[in-house]
C-alpha cells in the first residue's frame, strides 16, 4: 500500500533530523545554497571540514555553524589571555587560533573545580538509562532511544553533582538538605548513595549477592548533609 503523502513527509523529516547536523538543501535550480555574508568563506561545524591550514572559527562556542578561517603561522607574544572553546586558557586569541581552537571569551578560563577520584574526574551520567556518577570518559550503557525525561530528573534529582569518596565516584543532589537528618542512605542492588528523604528511590532488582556499598568498600558509610548536598561520608574512628 503506498504511504500517505503526509506520513511520507513526516518520515523524511525524521530521517533528515538524524545525525549531528542538518544538511542544507540545494536551490530549486540545483545550485548549492548561497554562501554566507563572511566573504563567501565556507561554513563548517568542525576543523575537519576546513583546509589543513584552517580552523572552523566559531566565536563564543555557539552550537551553530562556524566559518573556515586561516590559522595564523606566527603569533606575537602578547599577554592577553582568552578562554578557548576547549576549556583551556591561551596567551591570546592568535595562539588559540593557531592551535585550531575558537575563542569562547576574552578572559582566562575559570579555574575548574572537578571532583577528582584518584586523578580522574567524576561526572554525572543522566540519560534514559541511569542517574549515576562515573569516571569521565566512561561509555554509557545501551539505552532506549526515547524517554520522557532524563533519569535524574525523573527521580527528583535536579542539577545532580558528582563527588569522590575513597576512590569511588558517587552522586549527590544539589541544594537538597539543611541537616544530616534530611538525608537517607541508599544501599541495595540499585546503588550506593545518599539522597534527600523527599526523593523516592528507584525500583531495583530483587536479587543480588551483596549490597552496593559493601561491594565498593563503603558499607560503613553514613548519610550527611554537606554544603546543601546529601553525601555519604565515612564516620571518624
């Protein structure tokens, strides 16, 4: 049975939306789209789309397209620090461009305050699969492609934070407590964490060999309110 025209158009729209960016269509006469007002410079999203001696310049680190621009061969030693779109501070804008990096702001990058765990950074994974803290760079598990909202939000944990305790990345809920009694310890097959009493714990598997906190060496940890966050801490002996 032929597909209804409206359904066919919707399917085509979905396919066009897949991938990291949208491909511009040609004009009706088959000619490529008109170039931008940047003197006809090619538009781009990454450096790979430009020449070997160019960078994809996207000032301000916006999500939109940048412009292929020449990389400077030499830069004056002028101290005028800028924050690159890679989160690193460069001596000046020229040095950032020479490294193939767009300038995010005309000042040095703020000092990062990562939660370090054995020399690595702890980050939050908040997708349709889970709400947890992991070492930066950990690949997410296979998830369902569609969900109503990220899991942390669905659990009531808004703006979740990651921190480290005894070499393990753990999850905290931001600005969720004012005293230790506001927090409760989660220690089952779901995970090992402290959460505000107002946040419901997720449904877990019924069978496991050991609870999560014991499994990672935090069996004696207790919940506490630390800086407005419910965290697990180890009692002082």
